[in-house]
């Protein structure tokens, strides 16, 4: 789920390091060789890229269950380690070109190169014919910021074009939204949700690498080919008929056809007083869909607590990736070694360390391997709507997603720093290791909203999502920035994300796994429930639980 100005992914996927230390150097019970063995295995070709609802899932689940049993973990769902999720696979017959037309001519967008579009609706055919296009600025309705990009216009059954990110990023005005730090209103997921609430038939988001925080290739990889969706019980017909992206260059052509300058329009859209408007153009999109129905699975095992077994610490990591693409020349398998074999290996390594302790921990510890993160955080969303243990008894969620392969850093980036009392736990452990803390390196990337911990936060559970910092222990100051941006450009969500032991510096991974292990261990032996700070939108939810 996915994203930064390339470097921004430093925060979200490469830096998303949560780490572990080598037994020999830190006297830790975390075993680096166990960790690396899991990474090598989970990212091997026999796992077929770990796409949900495929043979790759079967192999992955068999491996996880086998390892859970070896570790002596108890199944969380009665006698089963699995939480089945019914899903629909939508395989569209994509419209090769999207024609935008007006009285002065037309703009042709080629599928893949210029636009992508999918549907969440579980229907055989999607038809949007000759619908007017509305420019709705950033596509945001935020009463707390006195902002409404849909004010005064009816977009029902029309198509909206909006810009990715939010006005604070565009203006860098610290008084507008949260300045350059992205709010949830800046995420593409929100924009799709809001367009649907407004009754739009379709939505196209203008992509720009910096504002999106990832290149166009990430959009292509994630939004082309069969899509997996979870049925909301009504065939998802509350969603827009289609959800798509358009490239920045084609957006400029479209606005020019309408007699508008895109830069001027985006500048106006980032200021108070913006009014949405029809741009005098229309388009049609028809999508025939092949539907198939499958089941995918979250995988959960746990170690019961000795004194408070009904209170739970969650370690979580998504097991899924993008499968394989038989149309590619050469390597066809998306092995997802960094994203996220490293995270899954991390929770297995922590589980072994806890099981090997001479004394049982007082609270229960859950090891949660999630499905469908890459398809929109759907596995975690399903879990919090169908929890296997009470949400109000879930103490914290500790997320591992894309561990740091570039070596130890002098500091740690904490995604969501300043939102919850977990800051204190992280700082205590960082101090012991001689490390400092920093907020997320690229706040404009919206990393807090881009991995599975976010769904736990939304239901009130304080969640930890850490990353490596921006200053390497031994390399020049700009080293981390350079290597992460290069890795994202060359490997993120590509078949080249492979296990490369000769190139990886594993010390940083192990340090970061160690700190989250220490945080979890401390919490398992306490009786307190960390809370959100007053400035957090999630505090009222948590307060409601704690009063019960």
C-alpha cells in the first residue's frame, strides 16, 4: 500500500525497519541466522510471489502454520491458525485508450502509460458513458479544517479529477492542514472514499512523483492486472464505478484542452476559497470483468500470558506480495524479500525468542501474519472488523514492514511520533542503545496511513511503526538518502526485490528488531494500557475502552 517522493519510501518501506540484534554482539536471544533463514525461504521462487488466493498463498500458509507449530504457538481462531476472508478476484478487460473530449478536440490516454483504472464493484460490466468531468481540487471534505472541495457542486454520476496529497503539502504553509506533513485526507484511499460518498461515477487522481511519494511505475504495478477485493455485503456498489490515476503530463494536456493551465488550477485549489467546477470535457469508460471467488487468510498464533492471558500484545507483518507476471522476460516472480519477507521473518524470530524465555510473559503475545496489505490494507481492515480477541483488550500493535537492509543508523524514525505514549517506551529503549529518535523522515509521504498498523489505530489501539533513521553509523550523512532512493527506484514492487545476502548489511535489521522486541517484552509484563495523546484523533476511542 504504498509512497513518497522516492525518498519518502525511505520512511515507508525500506526504512520501515524494526529490528533485531545478533546474539553474539548484543547478548540477545534474537538469532540472526534464524531470521535470515526465514527471509531466504519466504522470498524464494517456490513461494511464487505470495499473491493472495493463489498457489503462492497455499505455500506461504503451509510454511507459516508449520513454523507456528514448531514454535509451539497456540492457534488464535479456536483450533485454527487461519482467519479466512472471502474475496472476489476481478479481472478486467481493460479499455486500451481513454478518450477525453471537448468542443476543441480530444486527448487520448493509453492504458498503463497514461492512465490506469480499476473497479471495486463486483459486477460483470462497468459502464460510464459520456460523463462530464469535474475538477474538485484535492477532493477533500474536512470540517475541522473548514475545507470542502465539493462545496456548491453536484458530482453525482459524474467523473471527478483531483490532485494527490493535500493543500498543506502544496503550499508548505504550516497553518494549512498540517503543513507539509500529509494528513489522511491526502491519501488516495481517502479520495476514492470521498468521491464515492459524493456519488461520483468515477475518479481520476493526478499523479506527480513528489506529491504521491512514489513513481508512476508503482501505480502501474499495483493497479494493472487482476484485483482482489473484499465484498462489503452489497457487491461493493457503494464504491465509484471506477477508480483511477492519470499521469501529470496527460493531466496538463487535459486541462489545456479545457482552456486551463494545470499549474494555475492546482495553485488555486490549494488555497481557501477554491470552488470546484466543470471543465467542459467528458469521457466514457467501459470495463468488462471476469469474476472469480476465493478465500485468503490471515494467519494468527499466540503465546498465552501467565497472569493476564486476556490482554494481548500484537506483533504483525503482512505476508502477501504481487505473485508473478508470465508476460515478463526473464525473472517473472515478485519475491518481495524486503517487502515483506523481512517483516514476517522478524515476527517468527521474535516468537522463537519469547518461547525460549525461562519464564512466561504475563500478557499474551499474538503473532499476526496478514494478507492483502498490498491490495489496500484489506487483511488488517477485515481483522479489526472481525477481531478474534477483544479490541479493548488489545494493548498495542507492533508492525514490521520492510526492514532496513543498509546497516545501522544513529537514529530511528518513528512513524506517528508524538501521537501516543508509546513514544516513551521507544525513547527508553533507544536511549539504552545510544540512539536518538526523530519523526518520520518524509512526513509528506503519509507513512502512518500506509501500512497495517493504521487500521489498528483507527479502532483505538496504539501502534508502533518504526524505521531506520537518516544518518548511517559509518557512512556520509547523505548515504541513507541516496541508497534508499536508489533502492526504491530500482526495486520497490518489482521483480528485483530479492534476497541478496552479499549486498545487505543485516546489522541495522537486527538492531531494530531488538528494540521492538524489548518494547513488547516490557509491555507484556506491565498492567498499564498505553494511550494516545490528547492531540490524537484516536484517543476518544481508546478512552471509551479503558472506561469499561
